[in-house]
């Protein structure tokens, strides 16, 4: 089936003409925090379910899941993820997943499940979806039956759509499976989900959207690494910027759909923004990086064993984005008034780690630690010390620390403190460019679930085959990173 024809030049011009300026921090806006919702496709659908359940106090208004599956479906296993949670749904242990959810809630690992009682849930599965079978979404509906009243759940699965985000006027033919995974099925799925969450909406804006409403924001304010890109995107209607009370909806792309791979098509052409513009809705589009496995969100544990809990790094980051944009101001906040930490010092060096300590800053809610100007902590540091790991032996590094206030604003950086790890100096870096297959045969990488990872650093290299070529730089004994030699 050929994709629906649309003007490539027109699309490119629209994307180029609407490009935002350099990334900025998310502004703090006047947000009704009781109205926050989330939706996502594929890995974004699984992540939307995770956020909805784990952070139900935040996303209690509702969630939309397109071609996703039950909370914690994979139970930390790539085999489960690609098997029962995609292709063989008969094996999904729905009742035990409900039990796990209740147990985690009782332990405080996720929010209380009582928050889900008032939620609105919209489920969509294309009847031709060959990636995440409709039976997986059936299992998700069964899962939600334990927590959400049946009257609050809409489940649509009567459109002959392949694995894609469905629109009424943009993308490939409805039965097409392929990038950018946006299909024109003559159905406004984004509008249907938003109307289910919020009730009757003002008509969508079918005209040109103001380029200045698209904001590229700094995701590094919330997380560094962990499969997430340095920047994300948001659509902020002018009324929200001017101080009107607005609502927040988080939109999560699927695998192979981040801005690096499909440019801004998912951010601009999935239908959400036209409704946002006329209904005072702020759309937040977090982004994975191509270092994430298949550019997916973590819904089976490729980044963290805690991926589905409130402590999962990607979960923490997205929740922090919502908190930031819901902070109450109408303009980007001023610089934090906290002073820079003092007394930063290093100690307890090993061949691969260093302890960094500093004096407490009055009024600080947490701290961020930077090594050679790069943030190293994924979660807020509430103590006045941090153990930095994964370092190279006999190597000198420099650390600084910033204090963070209750509004998530950082102080200036502390004075730098240097430290040198112990051990034997690493050999001079050597680089090898080869196929992923050749790298594994030579012992520079390993295979897991059909994907290739560098030995030592475990950096994601893509599919295990003879066609994907990667340059690996050896920085230590059996330790390789993606890159080039000086």
C-alpha cells in the first residue's frame, strides 16, 4: 500500500518556517493542576499508562493510550515486551499486574490507586495493527476495569488502521505501516481523546498556528542521558503565555518518532495543537534520543529496573516537566536567588568512582552535580554528598555543584573541585569502524534482544546486523563508547 501523497516541499517549508529559536527553559504558567492529562502512541502509549498509574495524583484527569498495553506489562523483560505485550497477548497476566499495582501503591512506590476512580480513559487500537495486536489493548481495558469505572472508558477499535497515530487530514494511507507512523484515516483521534477528557471543546483552529507558540525547551533542566534528548517541544497558546488559566496535556511519541528521526511531524501534525490553540491547552512533547533503544520510551527496563515506578528516571523527568510548566507564573521565572554551594571537595577515589561533598545551602530543596560541565545525577540529590561512578582509571575530572530551590531553579555553579581516580592509566584511545555484527564478533559489543550495545558503556548501537555501521572508541580495558578518536 503506497502512502497517501502529500506535498513534501510544502511540509518541509512548514517545518522550516515554523522553527523555534534556541532552546529555553519551560516557562511557569497559570495551570489548573486538576486537569492534567497524558496520551501516547506505542512505546508512548505504554509510557502514558505508566505515568497515569504511577503518578495518578498528577494525571488523575485521564489518559489516552494508542497501541499500548497494561501497566508493567513487560515486568522488566524484553522477551515479555516483544512477545506477550505486542504479538502474543494471550499470555498477558492481567490479574497479577493488578496485584502488583495494588502492592506498589501500598508501599508508596506509586500513587494511591484511588486517584484513578475519577479518571477518563480513551483507548484506541487499529484493526490492522500488526505491531501491537488489538488483544494487547483488550488486556489494557481489562486492567483498567479494576481501577476506573466502565462509564469513564472509551475503547475504539473499528478503524482499519495500521500501527500509527491517526488523524483526519495528515500522513500516510490508513493501512500503511512505516515512518513517520502518522496515518490519515479520516478520524481526528487527538480531538476525540481531548473531548473525552474535557467535555465539549471550542472548535479547533484550522488556520495557521502562530510559529511563536512552538517552544523548544531544555530537557537537560530535568534529566541528562537516560535515553532522553537534550531538548523537548511544547505548544503554548498565546492566551496561556499572557496569564490565562490553562490545562496541560503531555503527548508521547512512539518508537522511531522523535524529532531527530521524523523532524517535527509528530509535534506539529498529529492534530493536538489545533485544539490546544482554541481551548487554552498547553501541549508538552517530551523527546527521546536516538541513544534510547529504538528511540522508544522505557516500558520494559532498558534504562532502569524502576522504569514503571515513580522513581524511574524518565518518569521523574516528565513529572518534573509538568510541575515546572504548572508552576504558576506567566513568564519564565527569574534566576534563582540561592547562593552557589561552598566547600566542594572530592574524596574516596577509586579506579572508577569519586565522592563529591559540599556545604549545605539554606533554602535548597536539592542539588545538581556536574562533572566537566555535564550534569551527572538523574534524580535530585537531597544530601550534601554524591558518589559519581563509571569513571575512567587514573583520570582527572572536575566537579561543580548547583543548589536547586523549590521552583526547580538552579543557583550559579560552585567553585570547581578536581579529583583523580586511582588505577592504571587507560591505553591511548583506539577507534574501530565496523558493522554491529563485526563489533560483536570481535568482542567490542554484545547483543540483547536483537539490539547491539557497546561493551563497558552499554551504549545503544542499533540493530544487530551487517548493515548498521558504528565507530567505537576504546577508552579502557573492554570499555567502549560511541565516538571518534581525536
